[in-house]
């Protein structure tokens, strides 16, 4: 795993990313109200609104938002879509550190250095609200509520790192995956109730890198959770069949058997195993979806 070296300034191109980077549509501007809503900042001080406006940057699937080692010029807030944050080792291995969704801050390392420590790539067609560093600092001075909102967003990122440490603390890969799915379900929810149907944009290889296991192990872990009748896998859609049982499974550190959990319907169990089996049979295909590509 690559260590975070603040002094490293060379721009590193990821093996899986495209050379083309995000395009800024300077004709398209958005008011601060949307940005404030994304980071839960109360809207106020209307006369100050026109002073600083973020730009909308649109990206296609696979396009780079930030390159590792590139100069820091802006900070972004995810508006739509999902992003992968990662570093590339000398041998080309990509170590994934985060999956960013709507409302998350990207490029926050710009506040502590002159170059990006990690790269950021769009995992689907996506968009962000971008603020230049000068505008970011000006807005933080003009509106203390914005400064507090940014601090909350950074705190949420730190909490995600703590959750990642909790996932990595589990010995069994199946337990790590269970904790990861529960975390995604909670993040994708629009209320305090976790969602049960997940549509994964990341690849098996990315999930494996994030959880510290091989991507083949991730396929076997999906099959194990399906065999325990906890989830059902249908290409890149994962349905949580028993949320309470999955939580119980995630509380352990080692592999547990299906006999430890309440029985679901035979039909659901068979569908879950069949879906997970298809996931394994894809061989070198990495994406949990119909457009899987081999490396």
C-alpha cells in the first residue's frame, strides 16, 4: 500500500483512467443555494450571494476530476453521480481510499498542500460544484455558516475513515463485505431507515482494494452472503433480504454459517445463490453489471 507522501509532486496517471479530464462549462452557473443545501448550510445573507458562485463541472464515466500529484486549484462538492478516490503504486496497483457520493467534498487536500495526494475519477456520468481556492477562502470568511458546513463535511469524511478501519478489523472477508454493504445502505438512504436495494457502481476489484482483499475473494464473499440467505445478487443490483440478520452477521469478526441466522424463503435463497454464482462466473470481468469489462 502506498503511503501518503506530502512531498511527492509528480503527476501519476492511473492505469484505468482516461487522459481526458473534466470539462468546465463556464456558461453554466449555479447559485449558492444548491451548494449550501448539499452540505446542509442554512441559506442567509442574501446580499452576499452574487459575490462568489461555484461552477458546474460535468464528467463522463471514467474521466478524471483530479490527478494524483497535480497542482491544487479548486475544491469540489459532489452534485450527482459517484466518484472513486485512490492512489496508484509504482507497479500500477490502485489503492482505493473512498467512494464519494452526493454532498461529499473532493480535493480537500488542497487546504494542506500544493499538490493532490490522491486521484479522483468518476464511476458514472457525474457532476460537481467547483470553487477555486481563492473563492473558497473568501466564502468561508464572508459566511461563517459555510465554514461550519465544510467542517461538518470534513468530519463526515473522518468518520468514514473510522468506519473503514472497523471494516478492516474483521478477519473474515465476508464480514468485511457485510459491513461495507451496511455502510452503503445507510449512506444511500434518504432518512434514518437504511435502504435494502443497492445498485453498485464500483467494480469487484475496487471493492477488494477498499476492503484489503483480492477481488476473487470478494466474489466468494458475495456467494457466501447469498448462501446464508442474507442478500440476493442480480448483476450489479444487491438486495438485502434480512437487514437485521446482516447486521448480526457484521458484528462478528470471523466467518459464520447460514445455520446461525433466521431462514428466508427458499426461493429468495436460491435466487441469491444464483445471482452470486453468475457474479463468480464472470471470470476476469470486474463490473457488477451488464457492461462488464475484462482488465
